[in-house]
């Protein structure tokens, strides 16, 4: 089975469409979405509809939760907060119900899927170091835990000697377990502005990161038309 693992779309329609096109070209059997479908970007309704129609394997993210009033917006910085308020005003009822229905984690075959961390899925803690990762390995039993949230792709493995992997292609070893951040479709922050997602092939035991160019200017134009914060508009061009 070949899975496309996507995360942090953030209402960026052009990025989502480019990623789904690549997933189709690569003949993925299924799509897994790790949350933050909305927030920051200009197309929350369109992105919710597409994700809902494309896959049943979706977990909720902190921006999704905040946009339906489930997470306190004081937790966010002022730009994120502004975008969440805008999102909550434009989201239609169907999509609000859809976001409310999403689980906080999923177990699919040998993978555990969560937006932020397997230990406390709804506390939105970040895993951004090997030490954070080590604290989380006991919270799932599967071979791999896929996460998003930080918008920076990275992989950690933990056996006798913990290791840190940054390569874009990882041959997953027998007896090893992994926490893999698949990066962000709609707002990458690793200084590469191209949309980012992962492909996991459980027959070949292979994980591969994908980068896809998309029409950034189109997303920026729509953000300006929606009066979303200029800081959020600008950062898309630089991937940070
Ligand atoms: Zn996010």
C-alpha cells in the first residue's frame, strides 16, 4: 500500500491541488491528512470540501479546532489569531460540522497518525528535537508515528541508539520505530516555499518526501483580497 501523507494545508487551495495531482501521478492508494486543513490561508471551505471528498483518514489540527471554538485563540500569535477569526466567520455550517467530526488520532495498519504529539494529541505540544521525540515513543505501539504541526519535515528513530534523520528518502529498518514529520502542504517553514508532503510505501518500507511547486502568487492574491495579515502573505514566498 502506498500512502500520501499530507498535513498543514492551511486553506491553501493551489498548494493542495498540486499535491493531490502529484499523489495521483505517483499512484498512491490512499491519502492520510494530519490536520490543520484551515487557518492562515484564503480558501477554508474549498480545502475542507476537497479533503472530505478525498479521504476518510483525517485527524484534527489546532487551527481546525480553534476555528470551530474548541481551542482558545489566546494560545495563538496575533497573525494566526486574526486568520482564525476570519476563518471562523467564513466557514460554512457543513464544514464546521465536518471539522467537529474529526478524531484527534488514527491508527492505520502499522502507523499512528496525529497532528502534534502522540502523548497528548489535543495539547498541541511540538516535537522539534530528538529529546521531544524520545519522550513520545512510549505513547504509540506502531512502527511509525506521522506528525505535522511544526511545518518542518524531519524524522527521528529510537532504538538502542537514538538517531536523527534529515534525508528526504528513508529506508525504514526492521525492528526500528520512527516519528516522522511530513512538513506542510500550504505553509512550509523550512526555507523551501514548495508544497511538502510524504509518501509512505509499507510494502517497500520506504518513506520519501515530496516537494511540489504551485502558484504561490495566486494564493497571495486571494489572501490580500481577503485582507489576511500581510506577514502571512509574504512568508509563503520564502517558505519560512
Ligand atoms: Zn499548522
